[in-house]
C-alpha cells in the first residue's frame, strides 16, 4: 500500500539570542491511508512542532515531507496554503473557533476561505453538525457552547473539505475525562466509518492505546 504521508529526516531548529535550539532531530514517519496514529511523549519534546511541520504550518530546517509522493515543501507559500486548505484538517486543544461567528459559520470557514460554492459549503456544514450531534447549536457562538460542543464544532470544521488527513494536537486536553473519552470515541468512529486518517498528539495513554499505532517522541526523535 502506498503511503499517504512520508516524513523523512525532519529537523527543526529555532534561533534565539542564546544560540540554536534544536527541537526535531531527524524524525521519520510513514502514514498509511486510514491509519490512526498517536504520538505521545513529555511536554517540550517536539510533538506539536512535528505536527506543525506535517501540516505545512511550519517548514522544516531540513528534511522532506511527501503527500502521495509529492514533495510538498517544494511548493511556494501560496501553493502550499492552497494545498493545506484542501488536503489537511486541523483540530487543536483550544478549538481556535472565531468568537464573533456562529458554530455553522465557523465550520464553513475553510470552504469560504478556499472560494468554494457557498450553498454547497453551507449544506455540507449542516450535515457535519448533524452527524456530530451539535446541529441544534449551529446558530450559537463559541462562547455559548460547552467545551465538548466547541470541540465537536472544531472537528466538523476540520472535515468540511474532506481532507486526506486530520492532524489533532491534544484534542481532549482541555476537556474533562468523560467528555474527552466521548470525543476520542467520535474520532475512532469517523475513522472506522469513513476511513479518515488521523495523527493525534496526546498525553492520554489510555486513549492512545485505542489507536492503530503509538509512536513515542523523546529528545526530538520518534521511537
């Protein structure tokens, strides 16, 4: 089976007045279509940085990332932004929903940014909110939603353009245990029913064991 994503020898450094700070040290990872991969490890070892590189939010200092065989960092910034919009979904710990827009408008946002048809984008957003059991809250702004409801809206937003992969950075980290378990079950359900590929950074060992593979990051390397 052809890999969906292939990260090769990814290194990432940041430069500070005190000198070079190496975060990633030659990380390799192959992701097959339909996999759910957990990346675990202590705080500060580079998990989120690696996810940002996989998601093209940040370019590596060295190394390459291939999506279906294409070297994505050979693209210019404009082409990379378009690729990211159409190919990758993101779910973050703190939702990052826009407070002035309704739940429905937040879900539609990637489609609107990508100049998709408005009516089709709205219809798709309505379907996703129904599927994720928050349709009745579609006209509410994020501040009027519970943490679990906000995260379901964030998942719907990640799925609006049918991405090839969803990258989730501590998606349950800001939720209580029961709500976090419920959200994780939702991600597993989406994977089983729709074949969505997930890469999930998490500190929760119990939840990570429900993934197909668990990778441990330590000192900027994956084990």
